[in-house]
C-alpha cells in the first residue's frame, strides 16, 4: 500500500507541475521555465521502494 501512495504522489506532482507550466505559458506569464526545469528533474528521479 505504501508503494501505491508513493507512486500516486509522484505522478500527481508531475501532472500538477506540468499543468501549472502550461497555464503560465497559455497566459503568457513569466516563470514557467522554472517549472519545466523542476519537471525535468522529477522525470529523471528513480524511485525505489523496498518491501518489508
């Protein structure tokens, strides 16, 4: 169950950040580049959960 919650939070974070960056791009506001940078960093993270 712990693994499912961790993966769910990971993917929800990715979707939330990509949604915020898309909104900022659509509204032609500054700051969306930092969100894309954070998104790239999150996509390069390897998640490993040890089962007990």
